[in-house]
C-alpha cells in the first residue's frame, strides 16, 4: 500500500514538497525529547524519519516559521495561539493576529476573510479544511470539515488561491 507522502512524490516527481510541522508533530518530538531523550536519535522515532522525508525528497519545516509560496506566507496556524478560534471564523482570527495576507490550516475549517486598508489595498486570509478524521477521540464535537487548497504561484511571486471544501458525500466545492 502506498502512503500519502509517497503517493504525492510519485504523482509529482519533480515538485518541491514541503512538510510543515504542526502542533501534533511538534508535540510528538517534544514528548520524546522530554520523556525519553535517549531514544530520540534512534531510527523511526523522529517525525522526519516516520514520514520518510529523506527517502521521498521531502523538506521538513519546523520551528514555527512560515513557508513562503511566492509572496504568500503559509503557517500551520498553531503559531498564532488560541485566539484564532474565537472570532467569526478561523480566517478572521488569523487576520486579527497577523494583519497580513496568509494561509493557515490548524483549525480544520475552511474559511476566508477579506479586509482593505484606507488606501484600498486588500488583505485576504484563508483557513483550510483538513484531510483527517472529523471525529477523533480528543475532539468528538467540533466544526471541522474536509478540505484542501491549491496555490498557483507565478514567476514574479504573485499567487492565486483556490480553497476547496469536500462535502460528506465526497463532492468538491469552492469555499
């Protein structure tokens, strides 16, 4: 059986693939380091080894820094703290924390928020749905949805974002 990252590499053999660590991946590495540091360097213990990053030529990004897709900063979202959950939607929460165009995923909820300044420069923030179980044991009741995002980047760094939802019937719809 072919795994998710292996499938992506197979389908896109020449693409740059970046695996951005989120809160769960960071939690795993911190747990191992703090509770069993003597095994941290053993094979298949660290996240980068578990996902076979080197084998598939995948770049792993941690330390809560943004990934840049051209001029678009991409954060997992946990870097912004819990405050992105309380507003109208996660995209608005990310806007209130960054006041910058950004793409985030942490909330597992598809949303968008646009705002303009006094000179009519637009800022747009997207939050993406997830591709995981919608009712895990640790969060049985939530507002998550399945979804993904396509970002097309031009040579000058400009970008276009298509934030998509996947319905419970498997239909793909624009957000």
